[in-house]
């Protein structure tokens, strides 16, 4: 068994879905589980639906109609591709009922929102955004079946069982493993990334970009040989090519290094994906859906990077806080514990921390827009200074050349070295 995961960019239009079909056929095996994300920017569009809905703006219904048009355009394009492959393929796709399926799903979404009584944003979010994955997987499964790939569509909410923490649900591994092994063993199946359900059958999500995690969960429960994540990059690069020049492909790396890169903010791999794979030594491959014959990157049980090189990561739009005692006394263990309790309360993620005798410095990501509440709570007991819109640069396996490459014309607020890692907090000109 192998698990393939295709993200939104790989199924954004009819051409992309047809390419997914070619990739799967080229593997010459149906011993596969396939995980598919929402098409293109559908999740973003559904977030706009939620924003309008929460403001009692009826235009959210128009946004849903726009999503209907988008997905129907994908279907029309796929119908042309199916017709080009022969009358039988075209007929199978027409008779799949996919158009009615799409219309039915989006009417169901409208009904869900019209009936909703909950004021819990995270709950409403999960009941809404799941439709992106449901739509994409219905379309992809219909096309694969029309093209002779007899894949079984499965609802991930019946496979991935979670707690009630909407938008960032924790997996109930015992229940999930039972459901997955009973329903997926020995099958060629296709399911949704990102979504699961709680004990009441209500939809939950695993956190943004959680489709990689879904693939990892399935692989763990099915004792898969490998997980392959198909992306629009050649594999794992030593830096984001949108931010850095002269990037290099990493051919292979150990799980521990991939976890370190994910922890510091590398966007290629979801931080939660690697732990279940490492536990069973299941390889994770990152390959290009643009050039699917290339081998990409393998993350596996090995020592060190191949080739060994500095790796660069940048996280933008961060917030820098410096916290000090009002009476200039030492910042001790009790203060640090108090500060971290507040960070946990307001769900603020730490990218870097450093303490001195009288101050505690933090670089934070304000994922849930709680930073102002956090600062207010801390300011009741400490002196707090805040610098918004900073960038956090991290270099793993730095050397003199990489330090020079990271030189910035902007003000460096804080610099921190360890044996393997250099981090800089840089104040942006627009701050």
C-alpha cells in the first residue's frame, strides 16, 4: 500500500485533474490510497463565505454560487478530456451524475448555514470549509472511474475520528485505526484531506494544510510502504524559491531534520505529518506533479542531509514582544511559567524566545488574532513593548557564506545562534 496526496494546486482545473489521472496510471498499480485537497483557492473562497455569513451579509449565497460555477467549469473541461479518450470514457463521465452531485453538495452547504444556530466561529468554520474537499474528491473520483481506474470514494469523516477541538482537532488514534483498517485495507480508494469527525458525527478539521497529516494518518494505520506528496516544486528545496535565489534540491533527509525544518516554519511539510511516519519508518516522498518522472526528495530513516547544505526559512508578519518586570527584578522561572500560561490561553505560537536577567523576548505568530488581548493581559503585570510586522529568518546548518547571504539592510532586532541553527529577527521597513 502507498498513499498519494494531491494538494489544491494539483487539482485546480481540468488540465490538472487529467494530469493526476496520468500520474496514477503511470504507477501501474492500484494498491493505493489517494488523498485530495480542495481545488485551487476553494478553501479561501469558503472562508470568505464564512466572513460574510457572520456579518449577516446575504452575499455569502452569491459566493457559494460562484463556487458552483467554478466547479462546473472544471467538470465541463474534464468532459472534453473524457470525450477525447473515446466514446466509452465520455459516456461513463456523463453518466456519473457528477453535475447533480456538485449542485447537491452546494445546496447542502446553503442549508447548513441557514439552519445553523451556533455562534462558535470554529464550529461554523469546520462545517463549512469541509465542502471544498467533498467537491474536489467527488469530481476527481468520477473522472478516474470514467478513465478506467476503479477507485472507491470514501468519506474521511468516517475514517479520521477526532476530539471536539474545531479547526485544530486532535486525532483519536484508536478509533481512527479501527475505522481505517476495517474500511480501507486492500482497497484502491480516494478520500479527503484535512477533515474528520467527532464522536457526534460533526465535521472537524485537522488544521490548515492538514491534508498531509491525513495522508500520514492513513499510512500509519495501514502500515503503508510510503507516502508521496505531489507538489508544484521538484521536492524539498533548501529554501523557498519565492524568497531566496539559487535554491538546491535536497535528495534525502532524516525524519528528525524534516521535523526541525517544519518546526521552524518550512512550508513544504506539515509539522504533524512526520511523527506517525517516523514511528513505523514509513518513507515520505515529495515529488513534482509537473515532472512526475523525477524522484524528488525522500524523508526516511537515515543520517544527515544529502547533499549537506544550509537551509533557509523565513516567516513574515510576525510580532516581537519584549517583556520585563515592572521593578526591574530578575525574570525567573515563575515569571516564565506565567508568560507561557498566557501564551497558551491566547493560542499564540512562539517562533523564537530568548531571556536575559531582566527581560524575556519572544517572536510570535498571531494565527488567531489574539495578540492585542495577550499584550493587555501581560501589561497588567509586566512592562511590555511590541514591534509588529517583523520577519524571522532561520538558517539550519549555517556557515559563514550563509550568514553573509542573510545580511539584511533592515534593522536586526535580535540574533540567536546555536550549534546548528542561526535565527534573526528583522524589523521591516513597513513596520
